[in-house]
């Protein structure tokens, strides 16, 4: 265990983190009665009603102090994202001030903001154990590759790696398999050869990431960008490929409007993937189980700046993965905007992450500025 004998509290701020939390669960502890998820009431309902967890495994974020008061263990291992909110809010929630007066020892463990292993506020996290005798250094986790550069600032923390195979703790849950199989039945009539899955990002939406990617006439602008882009992918993959568009559940209506725009001019080869996919569930179960349902179909992903395909690249799954977006396809008035600057920076980090993957027969090649292709052999 990270902090000797004790209990583990894993903070789950958004439902998008459920897959990561479940993946960590078996990596950290083999005992159900010492690992607990801390979350709000809506996320708790998902754990209990959708995934079948016992109510006793979930701690309401407003009741952590009373929960810990009832536990005899002195050591408390807390797990938070290495981000501003992880430091300023969540660490306080899972290590309440009233319990920091010698009653409990809190071991700080942090995990990245996404599969690219980006971590933040290392110096602030590192100061806590030096300035407070109730905080102790735990571990800093990275996904798949031990990226020392990414975890700069956490030098006093133990370094641990969680491998993508652990995602099966989530993707093999009965509810995950049920959702994947329902999606496969929906798309089966459209499959006639290779499948290209476009992981839509709601670039242009006011709701996505607090509007940081907002564009005027977002649906029209984004649809126009994607139309030419998808056509280039189809030319490379082959004319008989089916194009499945996967909406992002953080701006579902925006994505549906984009899909409508794209489908109206593309005919029967373009369709929505996961039309009835649970809103809270990330897309890993679809990619995990696709090959079981369609053993003779090759799948290609177009992830734009989504990190969701990185765990599958690390395991050598899929045929081709397209990452980023060609700068030449971006209208000149948008090319130097903050939106596309942030996207280019993230894509560069993703390329670095993929280049560090070992043990998989793959090639990574830049095919346009801001856009690269990963082939799995």
C-alpha cells in the first residue's frame, strides 16, 4: 500500500473519471473494504445503480469527515488529480481540516490530467508534507509510460505507472459490455468493410471546457472543417470505409447538430456511433470489445485532440490512429487563434507520449503540420 496499512480514498470529480477510478482500484488495493470512491450524489448513483457497487464503497464528498471519524485506521491514502482543483478543493475534501491535528496521517497521491500524463502544481503539492506534519509524500502516477519530464515538480513522490490493461477493470464490467454490444447492434447495418470512428470534439461549443474553444457559428464552422478533413481520411483508408461519428458527451447537442450537417451531404456511409450510449460512460468499452463483435473488420480512429485512444495505441489495438488536425485546413482567420494554438500544443504532447511507448510494433509519422498518423502492425 502507498502509506502502509490504511484506507484509500479516490476522489472522482466528474463522471468522465469513473473509468480511471475503477482502473486504479485493483492496481492500488485487492481488498474491497479499504478502497472507497469519494464523489457527489449524482456520480454515486452511477457507481451504485449502473455499475453495481455496494453503497458502502461510496463516500459522499460532504461526509468524508464523519466517515473517517468512524474508521480506526490512522493512515489515509488520498488520490486526487494533479490540477488546481485537485490541490485547492479535493485535497481538502478528502483530508478535512478537523482531522489534521494528529488524528490521521494523510498520504498524498496524484494522477495526471488525462492519458498524456500532464501534471500541474507539483511545487504546491510538494510543499504540503514539508510544511505540515500530517501530510506525507505518496506516489505520482503516470499512464503507460514513465514520463519523467511530464511529472516535473513531483520529485519527492514515488513514481508509479498504471498500464492501460487496467482499463479492463472498467470495460469488462457487465454494464460496460452491455453498452458496447447495444452500440454494435446499432451500427451493424452500416458496416461494409473498414470502420473509421471520428471522436468528435466540440470545438466551437460554448459549453465545452468553459467556452475556451468557442467559435462564432460553431456548428457551421466545425462542420465545414471536418467535411474536408474526413474526405481526406476516406481517400487514404479506402472508398468503402464506413464513417462513424462519436459525439462528445460534454456537449451532446452541439455534436448532434454537427453530425446532422455532415450526414446531410455525405450519404449512407456516415452515421452516429453510440446513439443511445449512456451519457456518463466514456467510450473505452466500445474500442475494447469491437474486435470481438466484428472480428473481420479493421477499425481506424480519428481522435483530433482527444487522448481517449492512447490506451489502445499502447496495447497495439486498431489499424490506424489519426491524431490532430492539419493546419492547412483551418481558415486563416482562425489559424492563429487561442483555440487552435491550444489544440496544437496538446497534439504535440500526444506525439511525445506515443513516441515513448515500448513493446508495440507501431510507426508514427507526421503527414501534415499539426497532424500525424500512427500505424499498428
